[in-house]
C-alpha cells in the first residue's frame, strides 16, 4: 500500500515541478487562463478527495484481476492518463502504454469509477489538469497455478503429471458474463455491510473435465461473512468450459477474485 501511495505521490508531485519561478513572481499580473486549456504543470496540482493514501487503498480494494490475465501470467503497471476538470470530475481517460487488453480495460474501469478530485489551481483560478496515475497489477500469491492444470496423463492417480493446457478453462459466455453473474447473484453479508467491509476474496477451485467447479476454497480471506458468500457463489455458479490438452478435456486449477463493494 505504501509503495503504491509513493508512486501516486511521485506522479502528482511531478506535475508541480518547475513552478518555483512562477510562485516567486506573485506580484506579476498574468493573463486569465483560457476556459478549455489543459495544464500539465500548475501551482497547486489536483489531488484525490481524501488524499493519496485513501486513493491508493481504493485502487487496491476495488481491483478485479481479469481471469484471462491470471491464466496468461500477465502482470505489470498500466499508466492511465486523464483530465481533472474544474469541477473535480475526470474525463478523457486513456492508457498511454498498453500492457494487455484485459488489464488496460480494468485500469480504465478503476479510474472512471474512482472518487472525485480536488481540482488544480493556477493563477488563482481552478483549471483543468492532465494527470497520470499508475495502476499496478501483481498476481496474488497462489494465483500462478491458474495457468496450469493437474492431469493423470503420463502419471499415476497418486502422482498426477502437471502440464500446461493447450486451451485453458474459461467461463461459458466469457469472463465478463461470469463476473456479471457473480455481481447479480451476490448477497452482501449483513455483518460486512454493518462493518462497511469491502475488498476481494481470492478463491481457488478446480474446473473438472465436465466443467463443474469443485475443491472450492478461499486463499485470501476478507471475513465478516464474505468468505462464506464467495464459496456459496462459486458452488452455485454455472459450469465452465473445461481445459483441453491434446484434444482431450482435463482438470485445471483456477484462482480468481470475488469482489465485495458497497
């Protein structure tokens, strides 16, 4: 959390660099900024409401690691650039250096769904400012197994051989449809709602050869009833398309987050 906050603070601090001369010449009269002008450097840069630490916590708690990226083992940082308007809302959200389509889309979703900002100020007026925020994706501990699957081909029932499937297991209808089903059928635990608990429960399970989900268990808990609800959801979830290896269906271990957001 602290490292994320430091990265955010660094990006925001850079936008204020080089303004010492401008601040030292406060007695000079400057022309009024144009209404639609977008600034990269300002006297008082825009900051998230609640502060950088709270914003970093929002990014960490509301991130939904795409299953496809977990399967591929893709991780890294997506720099998201946007404009903080004079009202504090954000616009023009783009990714400067794409990392992977799934992660880029999730980074944009996070930024667009985030809290408002305190607008930038320049020459005694609120102005529009261009801001860049790094959104970091790190595969959680245990999720590396999501791209491999235990199979008995070439081994024994007691010691199955681990191979990488030619075609990974995936939800019927796609990942987006699966997460939409999770959100639609989620019953927010009363205790978690009372305590205002939000975050992610990392769930591990095995997609069997017939597409059913078994061996369901949380690998990263949230508590307050959220872990039990995540287990219930996956037990009731629709079947998946099983993984395939050399044209044959096989079992595959998966790890994905179940997000709880008030």
